[in-house]
């Protein structure tokens, strides 16, 4: 998962189960992503519907994929009492950048429903500065989209708003390009998109499928060895593969 900052907006509890024998619970929340922890303030006598309206920032490295939340009732004497917990996977947040406030189910370890917690989420991908070298090596098993002869494949490589094109290899379903494309990176880019086309004369070029290459690994390691990536058609069907190696020279 990408590096960046996760903002958790802890809004309020809805119909939480009261665990206090006398009076009302004094709820507070422990929030964890990977090894990082935040604790909310305690809402004394907050009871079933404590209102926090607090925000927490997590600077996350490449890796963690879930937010763990534990609600506890603060006690003056003895250990704080568990009021329930929940886990929110972060993959949707990484893809959409923002999840509007909504209610998440709170449960005990035995699965018992304990009410709901209203939470909003935002993700700000880390901005990288440097030069990305995309080494387009070759492709195998591409679609034949010409009636006579074979496809004449070329690649359009998208990095943030930059687009570069490879040369056309005539009449080959296993083209070898061995070309390097250098992109200046100064933005939140998280992946490179490669669109393959068959060059046609007298008509528009036929699409041969797309490849998406996540950049997490090259940002973390500085280099990724040549690797095969699946070419997918418009309905997600496999249409061959492309070999690509990446290098990133960071200027941070
Ligand atoms: Ca208490
Ligand atoms: Ca064609
Ligand atoms: Ca053609």
C-alpha cells in the first residue's frame, strides 16, 4: 500500500453499550495503524453517545493496511473496561482518497454487537520528488488485431499527467522495444499506466490492452528488477504480458 498520511476523523458513538454499573461510561478510543497509536480524549459520563469531534494524523510507510480501533471505559480504580472494537481495511481509502463520515459496527471479541462509531477518513499520498526511469523491455502474446499480417504494437506510457510513446514494432505479437522513458516526478503519483496499441494506417489504432504498475516498491527500494506484468483487456481479460524494470532516483 502507498506511503502517505491517513487522517482519521473520530466523530461520535451511536448507541454504544454502557459498561458502567453505576452512572455512565467514560469512553475513550485507542486508534492504531501499523505501529502508530493515538488516543482520543476521555468523554466523562459520555455514556452511549459520546461526541469526540477529534482528528488524528498517521504518517504511514509502505505496508500497513488496516486501522484498528478499541473503545474503552476509563476507570478511576482498576483497569479500563473494553467497550468493543472494530477494524477498517484501508484498501478502499487508498483507492478513493476519501471516505465520507459513516457508521462502523463496534463488536466484542465474541462478535456481540456493541453499537456504532461514526468515522471519516482521508488519505494524502506522499509526494515523491525525483526521476523515474521506466525500462520497457518487451511483450509476449499480444492480441492480433490486423486482418493481414500481425499487430504492429507500440506503448503509450502515462505517469501522472505525462505521456510518452514507444516506437512501433511492425508485425509482431512478441515485440522487443528495449527503450527507456524518463519521467520527472513531483507529485502524488502512485502508479504507471501502460496502454498498448496496434498501429494502423488509414484508421484509428486498435487498443491491445492496459498494464498498471504500482510504484510503491520502486519508491521504497529505488529499483525493481525486470518483471512481467499482465496486459488486461477492456473487460479485465488477460491479453499477454509486458516486461518492465523500474528505477527511481530520489531528490528528497
Ligand atoms: Ca468509568
Ligand atoms: Ca489493426
Ligand atoms: Ca496494424
